[in-house]
């Protein structure tokens, strides 16, 4: 039985669409993930080191732990023994004595410092400095890495909301963590429509190569989720309904991405079937070009949404950036993004409607990247170079997007040379 879906907002613009998408889901549950799985994930809670870092006094050099001024009596110990001994097992060093130590080895109690190997000379069991050794080598604490110098016990290792990098993981490992609390990764189902769409080879006239299937999983991964199921179906109402019902029940996925079929022709079934199935239509179209027919709905079940990506490839990619990316940020526990402003080197002529257009950072002579003085600054105050519009950016085209660093918002009115426009960076640009 078809229920009447709740229609919320008529035709939001791109900025309203981002806000609606970001406001919908709750952040996903927190899971303890092994460190190796954490790079790229968002830390869900601030974590504090359970030990001082480093956690014991160690030598920064291969050489000799010494107690007091030279000469010293050299103890007869092998470096490997000293290096691998636990701190508590290392015997104290008596006054006037020296002992071999390796980099990272625990410093014995009683040691006043470390003398590096190349500055010391042993004759029998007598150890002395070589001629010309700098005076600094005898400073108290020389070449000793003191416990807690990097971080005291209980200091923050990383704060909630951090997107974890390999460096964060390395630091957390040093602090003794085996796992970190991160948000569960979003599970996304992809349903592609289109009788004319083929997956491999050269398409015949009337056919198109599938522009979505090979890249949507990677796009979703860049946004912090995983495509857990992916099907291609024909332009058929029953198949469309069955495919959506198959993935949306039972809490298995957080988001269903459909491609194509958002139109109102007899061959377009996504719109009708989703409208019949959905608990809520957050928006059924956008006041945005390209990407005008993009839909965003909440499907039956605890927490499962649907984004209807239009079939035109650039329109679909714009909808990914405007609707899916903010939605995924919230799932990951990230705050809504701050919209960047950039300058357009050559400006832009006015158009009938506002357009989100592929653009790139300009590399032309006279327009220097990161030159804040010449090219302006973005809203966050960071230096930002001027941008130029890409060529070949019709709604069915991908060539311009393939050269782009972001989507700039061109207003209907003309933009003067070096004029400011809003810009949404693409998630694969660095
Ligand atoms: N009479 C009207 N026609 C159209 C309108 C309109 O308002 N009135 N809107 C246009 C706009 S805007 C868009 S965007 C598209 C939306 O189309 P659908 O979402 O219904 O998608 P389809 O009709 O299935 O396909 C449109 C186009 O995209 C190609 N396509 C589909 N899937 C793929 C794929 N996986 N890889 C590459 N290309 C794909 C398909 O072959 C069509 O060329 O409607 C306009 N028309
Ligand atoms: O969404 Mo369409 O032209 O706006 O591609």
C-alpha cells in the first residue's frame, strides 16, 4: 500500500540543500577500530595518553652512560643486553663508572649523561674523552631523552573530530593504544537504472557507457563510506521498487544512491517509486543547475535515506558534492563545512540561471597560486589563488569536471574579473 510521503521543502538552492542534507542523520555509532584501520576515519572522542611519552629515560645516542666527570671505569657489558633490558632491571651506575648503551636503551639510575661513541676512547677498562671533544658532551643529562618530555601522562593524543592521519596513528601507537574510538563507516547501496547503459566496451549509438558504476564506490570511500551493494537494473517500475526495498529494509544500509530515472517520462521510474515508498521527501528537486531533478528522501526503517542522482553525468556528480558529501560529513560526526570563496581570474558572463560549474586553480602566468595579496583570501583567511572556469561543462559532459579542482557557483548576474564566487572543492583535490 502506498503511503503519502511528507513533502518538506519545495525547491531548495544548493546552499539550502547542503544544510538540509547535513541536518538529517545522526552521527553513526562509535566503534573501537584497530589502529591500522583508522587512517582517514574521524576520531569520535578525545583520547588521552595512558603513559608519559616517552615512558622511560632513554639514550639518544650509541655510546656510554657515564656517572660524573672523566675518566671513567668501563663496565664490561654487552650493548644488546643493555638495550633490551627493562628499565627496572638495569642496575644503577656507580660514581666514576661508564657503561655501554645503545640508542633507545634505558638510562641507568646514577648516570649523569651519555657520551656518544665517537667522542670516547677506551683503553682496557679505562674510558676517557678524545682530544677535541666539545665541552657540551659532559653537560648533565646530555643525550638523555627524558620520560614525559613529549607528553605528560593524561595529555590529549588527538581530539574528537580529528580526521586521523598516519601521523596520528603513529603517535597513538607510541602512546600504547591498540584501537581508537571512531564512527562506524557508512554503508551505502547503489542502484543504477537505464536500459541504454552498458558496463564495458565501446557503446553503440543509443547506448552509453556507465559513467557511475566504476567510480561511485571510490567517490563514496573518499567521503568515508563503503558501497556494500551495487546493482544495475532496467527502466522498469517493479524492478526499481524491488531493488530499493531489498536494500532499505532491516537497517543494513544508511544511504541508497539511485542513478537516473529522476525525470517524469514514462521511462523514468525512480521518482514515482521512491515517492510511493518514502516516509519523507526532504526535497524532490533543487533550484540548481546542473542537478535540478536531484531527490533526497527518507525511506522506511530506522535510519535510511535515499539520494536520487540524475542520469546526466555532470548533474549526478554535482549532486554527490552538494547533497551526499554534507550528509556523509554528519554521519562521520563532522560539523557542516565552511563554504570557501575564491576569485575568478577572468570573471564570468551572466547566465539565465545560477550554475555550479567545474573550475580549477589557475596556473597561468601572472596569476600565482596562494598569492593572497594578488588573488585575495578566502573566508577562513587562508591564502587562495585565482580560479578559472573549465571548458566543456554541459550537464551530460565530464571533460570539464575531469580537469577541475572544485565547483564554483556562478550567479545569474555577471562576475567581474577577479570577482569572488563560492566554491566547493572536489574531495579528490589536494
Ligand atoms: N522534458 C524534460 N526532460 C528533461 C528534463 C526536464 O525537466 N524535462 N530534465 C533534464 C535534466 S535537468 C536531467 S539532469 C535529466 C535527468 O534525467 P534522469 O535522472 O531521468 O535520467 P535518465 O533519463 O535515466 O538519463 C538521463 C541521461 O543520462 C544518461 N545516463 C543515465 N545513466 C547513466 C550512466 N550510468 N552513465 C552515463 N550516462 C547515464 C542517459 O543515457 C541520458 O542521456 O533529464 C533531462 N531531461
Ligand atoms: O540536472 Mo540537469 O541539466 O540540471 O543536468
